[in-house]
């Protein structure tokens, strides 16, 4: 994919391929097959039970015949960038030098495009290995404005995704993220502040603060990722590109009154969801992590032991 003998600089090749420059030079340690199997299963369990922490996830894995300790589960969760989502006191301290901004969207009516954008990162499983997907989403239209894949969760590829969205779609009034170090660093927040964009950050572990991006992840994973077995990063990029194009331009959204994100932006389109505030936006049973439901059907996985 990257031709080191080509006259075109590696940085330019990475830009054309929409990959992080840092990932070109990074040589990751191979992940054991047994760990990959567990990580793929953890990804499904986390999507189904976002409130589950390492203790509960370990119990669910053990019930399926996987012999694993809680510490190992916690290590894999950290590598995947996932954690239990629930409201809790903000007792954690930000990384030194990183400012945590207040949450600005509570009670705010979302009535037009480019009013609020959100961004998040998720784990994407492949046949052998995994990558991270970063997405910028317009809250009003649910349209994916920019996205990138990376083999690491470094801040650079998040900043490049942001810059891509700004170059293509203008700028929002408010930009919301979680409190991950990729988003609290001065390079990322400086790019927002330099464009006069108000910075908003979710409460630590608050599942509902970024509910529209969580809905996107559910769609992407159940409709695309879990149906594939990507052989390479380029294979994953091509397949995700097709799906996100379908998501923006063809897939009807119930929250948009059956319209697509693209059609909801047309001047003749009726307001997709009026002026609902975040607190008023209804959640389906599948989207509510505190719902009462019957245990889901188990998905076969590789049984491993240590």
C-alpha cells in the first residue's frame, strides 16, 4: 500500500490513502490469535451490554466456556478503547496539561445542520487483527462528515479526520467528544478554538451524552463489520467506505422520519425531528443500556484457556 521507493513522499502517500502518517512508521507487536478471538467477542458484548465492566464481561465470557481472569479482560478493554458506560461522580483527573471542557448540549434544541458535530472512535475487528475507526457526525442530519482508519489510537489521525470535515463541510457552532486523551490534547482543542468552535465534552462514562454516535456504531457493526471478515486494512477501508456511503445516501433512518441523512438536508425536506432536545430524544429498547430484556442468543466463539 505504501511504496517506500516511490518519488512521492511517504507523508503525501499517507494523505492520499487517508491513513495516519504515524501508522506508516509504527510496527505493532502481533496480537495472539486467542486474544483476538476474545477481543472480537468483547466488542459484541460491549455493544449489547454497554453498562458491563470488566467484572461482568469476565463473568459472561466464563459462562461461555472461556477461561480468563478479570485483569486480562481489563487489559484487553483498554487496548480496544472501551469502558463501561454509566453515570458516576467525576473523580478522575485529566491528563496533565489537558483541559476538560464542560458539556454544552444538555437541553439544547438541535434545529439545523452544522449546529453540533460529534466525534468518536471505535474498535473494528478484522479476520486477523483490528483497526480503529474515527468518525465526525452532524447531529441534526446524522450524516457522517469525515472518517478515517488507523492501526493505533494516536491523536494525529483524529486531528486529520477533524481537519478533513472542516475542509469539506465548513464548521459547526459546537463540537462534542468524550474525554479521551486524543481529544483533550492541545493540538486537537487548539484546532477547534482556532476556528471559533465551542468545545463540548461528555461526562466521564455518561452513555447518553453521545447517543447519536452510539447509534451509528450499532448500525455500522451489525450491518457491516459483523458480516465481514476483512483480510487487510485496505479491505476494511474499501468495505467501510461503501457502507458509510450507503448510510449517508440510501439507508432510511427512523429518527429522520424515514429520510436519509442526505435527503434530510434538502430545502424541501420536512424537519426530521423538529427541535427535540437531547433529553427529549426517544431511545428504542435496543439503544437503552438500562433496559430489561431477555438474555441474547449466544454467539459461538473460540474457546481459549490460559
